[in-house]
C-alpha cells in the first residue's frame, strides 16, 4: 500500500448533506481519512495510491457536493536563492 495525501481548497462552505457525504467517504475502499479545515477552506484526503488517484479523489469530493477550486501543495514553497540579497563586495 502506498499512502498519499492530497490537499484541496474549496469555494463554498459545504452543506449539511455534503458534510454527511464526507463522513461516508471513509467507507470508500482506498480512502484512509478526510479532514476538513473550515478556517482555511481546505480538505485533506489520505488515500491508497494503489487503489485511487488524485483525479478520482477530486471526483468523489465533487460528487459529495464539495465545490473544489484547486489542488494545493502540501509543502509550502521555499524561498529561492535568487530572491536573497547579494552581499556587497569586500573593500
């Protein structure tokens, strides 16, 4: 089994029916867990990559009634070396 996490941002607050459907998603073979963060408007899904892929997980969320806007990276972007200030030459 290969466990993968995917993070989605949603637009509209989920309805009561959508929340109930999210609770039932853990019964789908391959879904290991679903976590909703209302303050960040994100949903994280842990799944078995040997059974499902990100596209199927997104489709399951949409069928549950979640208005997915985009997939977000789990690791925040790191500052690149080009944005660091260049040290002044020594005199």
